[in-house]
C-alpha cells in the first residue's frame, strides 16, 4: 500500500461516505466539488483520488458536525 503512515492509520473513507460528501458538495459547496473534481481529473493516480476523496469527506463531516452551516454562500 502506498501512502503515509497517517493515511493508512486514519479512519477509512468508504464509497458511501464519498457519495454522500459529493451529494452534499453538489447541493451546498460548489467550490469543494470543483476542487475535488479538479484533483481527481488532473491525475490518473489512485493515491491522488483517495486523497481528494478523503479531503472532501473530511470537509463534509466537519460541516455536518457544525450543524450543516456552510462557510461559503451557495452558488
């Protein structure tokens, strides 16, 4: 497995988590969606995809923990 020790020990990001985070970003945070899309489509690396998925899921979880408040206005 390729990745840093933090990436291998951290909580796993499931496909369901990624799907929920993508749906959240589609509805509420266009900037997060576009950043994820740019990262995934700019590289064919599986590691790059996993990192982009993890970053998006972490944003989604943090916003959910805030009670769903968006840091940026809806576009």
